């Protein structure tokens, strides 16, 4: 199970490092092409979310590799659970506001993606807080 948790941690770190880096470095206009939810969100909040995602990605893998403050790993995973709850609510809220069926379907897909990431982060939080802690 320890190997499975490491694989999930690395996968989550890669996903959130990429998403966080994009949100931090790309202008809102460019992000809008891929992430329609950024329209009503102030740019500073998008950047803040990117910073949180990037920090969580680092927190998932760096503390156990350095064997320093390993409690940060399950805390980072728990933080990502909270972020994904917010992501699901944003996608479901935006779904009601979309005009076309294709746009509504995109929001459902975004909510499903957030739900899958939420479950993976919850598994890491459970495993690293519990029976497979460092």
C-alpha cells in the first residue's frame, strides 16, 4: 500500500504542479481558453489558487523525500481535498449558467475531474495520517 500511496502522491503532485504553475504564470485571458471558470474570478484569486496548488504539490513529495516535517504530506493532501470541494462547487454552479449543451457538458467533466482528484487526495490523507504514515 505504501507504493500505491507514493504513486498517487507523485501523480497528484504532477497534476497540481502543472495546474498551479499555469495559473501563476499565464495571464487570465490565456487561462480563459482552457479554464472557463476564471471569467468571474479576480486575477489575484486565480494566482492565489495557483500558489496553493503549487505548494501542495511540493508538500506531497518533498517532506518525505527530505525526511523533514513529514506531517506536511497528509496536510497537503487534506488541503487539496478542500480545494477540490471548491472546484466541484464552482463547476456545478457554472454549469447552470452556461448557454449550450457542450458548455454544460464541459462543466460536468470538470466537476468529475475534481471529484476524482478529491478521492485520490483523500486516500493519501487517510493513508499518511493513519496506517501508512512516515
